[in-house]
C-alpha cells in the first residue's frame, strides 16, 4: 500500500489491476472500506482518498459535492487512469453520480452503498 498526497488529498492506493475509486460518506474516511481492501486489492487497484475535511486531508475551503467530484476527476487524471470503477458510500454515492455525469467516458462501473 502507498499513501501519498495528490492535489492536497491524502490518498491510499493498494493492489494491481483495473482501478476502483472508493468515495466515503460524510463523517467517514478512506478507512471505511478497510475490511474489504485485501479482497479487492487481489484483483483491482483500490484508490481511497480522504475527502476534504476528512481523515488526513485538510478542509480545503468549503467545496460542494460537485467540486469534490471535480477533484476526483483531477486525481484520476493525475494517476493517468482512462477507465475506473466507482464505489460510493452514503454521501459518496452523490459524488459518484456527479463524477459519472462529468466523466462519462471515464466510468466503467459504479456501486452505490447506502440506507433508505
């Protein structure tokens, strides 16, 4: 696993294979998916950023959910990914939907996890 700052975001990357971007919910961090990472990292490159104001990433202003999605597009461009799967939890599901809207050609699949 590597941990690095990319465009002011703390990001953990683990595994080899097609990339999966995990976007946590409000009050969560990149650690939310930790129990699943070892299974996923056997087949995928799991990318887990701490969103602005969460975990090890500073607040970085007062971004909207659309602005967070734009930050994720910048992150993926920096990592040079042309296709990525998305996993969103809670508030992260909304970010994933905005990201898919803005980066249609970038998203290969999407899993949205939350409660009703």
